[in-house]
C-alpha cells in the first residue's frame, strides 16, 4: 500500500481559504468574497500565494479595495499576489446558497438560478427580500452599480435591489 502524497503547500492554501471567508464585500459587508464566488483559486507559488479574484464586472469600483482587503487578511501567510481574472467572466451562478441567503437577509434579491439564455435578460419581476412577495416590478435597470437593478414591491411598498443574472 502506498501512502498518499501530501501536497507541500496544502496547509497554507487551506488556511488562505479559511481566512478569505472573513473578507467581506466592501459594498455589501454581510457577505464574503467566497460566498459571492469572487475567488476562482488560491495557489502557493514559488514566491507568493496567488489569489485569483473574479470581479462581478471589470469596471467594478470595489476591485482595488477587495484586492487590498485580501492582501491584508492573508498577510500572516507571507507575500500575497491578488490577480484579477480577465479570461473567465464571473457569473451569478457562482454565488453560494449561503451567499444568496445572506443577500436576501440584507435586503437584496439574489438572481434566479440557472444557466439558460433567458436569465441573461433583465428580470422584470423579482421576489421581495422583505416580504417574499412576487408582486414586484422593475423600477430601474440602473442600480448603484452595473451588477444590480432596482425593483419595487407592491405588497410591502419597499424598494430593493436585485443582482442582475449574468
């Protein structure tokens, strides 16, 4: 019987994943970058730990803040290189179930699940994160950031934001 071969840097990579759970989105501090699916990989390189960050869109105003927060959170592990991923787009399907629930509890409607083409079109209705009503309407496709739209709930009369399905 052959003993399993341990990866030499597995413990450091595992610790990095644990520490990343504490890095919160600067715009929605109740949800972590891991729960939003913004981290593609963590790898120990020859000189540094490489963290691949997938922003919701390339013009996201929080990119630099997230990179800095990641470097600070992982500083105990040595040199940290946070690389912006540009060869693969982030999609809302990367948001974890825990992340979707935290978004809802924070007053955001998570995007619908799935990968079909019609999900890439702006949703005219979204379930209200406050009262769970589906009697809502799209107020504006332009939210505070490019990845969100503003909806209005007719039942509880509350405005809320929804992540656009991308």
